[in-house]
């Protein structure tokens, strides 16, 4: 083990109450796997992680650790928290290098389950169902598995060889895959129900929300999610680009565009830096690379004759309103001004692909997410759903947990006596 990593694991106090575990959406047994790394028992560390996750090399790289496990680490109260992300990444990478196996089923079952979508929720659900002996087939609309992990996270944040290796470990459990199969095109939910005992829908929600401002229809306005997913960019060289939003999609878009040679990239965010949902490290990296930020600003209109020429911005202040837990941004009257701009990228959150979702024949929520009960079951008892499609908190780890919970519910639905060994979980925070 490298000296630097040794130093990181030695920081861990092996706290009995495991605050870090409580901060982890997957409830990974953090002190236990760190103890195994201290003893240089890496395969055992991987086994501990595998009880709750199948994505350690990915989550170790891209999770917002400071907002999750590391944000709860007692070492962080008076100094720096234990670098849990780096330790998890190391174990994940070693599992790839040394070909450690995920735990597999001890008993084969006859029930067949179709998983639609191969992002973090779909992959995790598939692995945990297979672990319990079910026959699992993953359907994916693109030619390669990975969903948002492949088509929504740029290479500089997640090297796709890591993703490929992680997926291979999951498929090695004995999972079938059918690519280039898309709901609403060449895949039909009713037909699937005849063939499978249960279905898990995890097709995500990767359509950028509109801002509903003047000029949004102009040429040169892009949705951040679509830009990352299709990786189909205009020429940015010599151009000025505004990215509106404060989450990881905004940062990923800004950094990608900056690397593609833009003259300037400016992120516009309504609140202060500390309130940005994006990971602290990603914000710092974006700054180092030359991305600019306009905090406490909003965009009120996009101006141009057919194509983007300018944007109008307005300054905001944060005001504590009655009944609200955090301050809300309020526009400061008369503070509007315009800036020359060539392209605008909207990165304001995601919504479902309504044409696909409304044709599923399932009950939807008011916000047009698929409605589920506490067992992740939709209005059709054979169909379960999770991840972004049901409007749950949108990070990779939360999506993975959603897949794991769905696997547990599907297992119990198909096989009443099934007992799973996953620990009790903390309450999921409300969507901001
Ligand atoms: Fe180790 Fe920090 Fe977790 Fe305590 S809270 S067990 S120090 S990682």
C-alpha cells in the first residue's frame, strides 16, 4: 500500500457509532472496511463493501463525499475528515486489478426479472437480484451499458475503463444483457410482463428542465443533460458560454466546454457558493481550470435575433422567508444588466421523458415521475421503479441504493420467505 494511503487509513478512529456510515446513502460499513485496509486485507475490505454496494470504484471517484460520509466524519469536527472517498476508490481499483469477485448466489431460482436501464439503479438492482439466485436480464437503449455513468459523466471525472471493469464484474454474476432496446421504440412493457415475473424500471430522467424565460427557444441554447448525454457539441473555440445552474451537471458542462476551447465559460448560480449542490472538489477544479462564477445572480432573458447574442442577468439576495428552512434567492429590482454571449447551457435539474413515461400505463405523480409505494412498486404490482424516474434524490449513490432496495422488494414479492442481509437504512432526505 502506498504511504499516502496508509496515512489516510491511519486517521480513522474506528468509531463505534459509525457516523460516517450514517452519512453514506448506501450505508457502507466504512470503519470496518478501513480496518481491513489497515491490516492490508484488501479482499476482505472489498467483501465488506460488497455487502452494500457493487460500485466502489465509481462511488469512490464521483460521490459528493464532503456532503455524505466525510461530512459526518468526527475527524472533520476539528480538522480534516478521513478521506473515505480515496480509500473506497483504492479498494475498488484493487478489486479490478486483482480480479476479486462479487459474492454470487448459492441457490438458483426460476423467477425471471427484466431490468430496464443500466445506470447505477439498474446495475445495482440486477446484481442484488442475481445474488439471490434470480434470472436477470438488463435492457439498455444504447449499445453499451452504463446509463448516466457512461453518458452523463465526462471522462475526466470517470474513466470509462473503470466503468467497463465494474460492469463486467456485475455481468460475471451471470446476468444477461440486451442492448439497443428502448421503451416506446422496440421494447414494450406489456410484452415484457408476459415473459418476466417482475420488471424494474430504471430509465432515469435525463431531460433538462426549462427555465420558462424569454429567448429559451433561440439557436445556441442547450440543455445540459442532453449535451453531456449525446456528446454532440457545437464549436466553442473563441465563444463565450453561460451555464445556468449549480449542480454537478452545470459543473460537468462548464468543464467540458472549457476543455473544448471556449473563450470564456461562466456559471450563473442564484445562491452563494457554499450552497451549490455540486461537489466542493469539482467546483475547485473548475475554478483552477479557468471557469468563472457569477454567484447570487439569475438570468432573466436570452436576447438575440434567431441565435443567442446576449443574456440579461439580475443580482439576487438571500432572504429568510417564514416557514422555509433555508434562505431563498430574491431578485434585486433594478440590478439587471446584459452580457454578450454566444451560447447558453441550461443545467437546472432534470425531468422525465414525458412521451415515454405517459405511455407506460402507470400512475404518475403531479411532477410526472412514476408513482411508487414504499416497496418501490408502481400502480402495476409486477412493475417496480427507482432512481431518477421516480423523482428520488439524484446522486449516483442514492440511485444505487434505490436499486438495492428495489431488489429486496422484488425478491420478497416473488419469494415471500426471502431474507436479505442488508442493514436498516436512514431516512432518505427530501429532494431540495
Ligand atoms: Fe473513521 Fe471518521 Fe468513520 Fe470515525 S467517523 S469511523 S474516524 S471515517
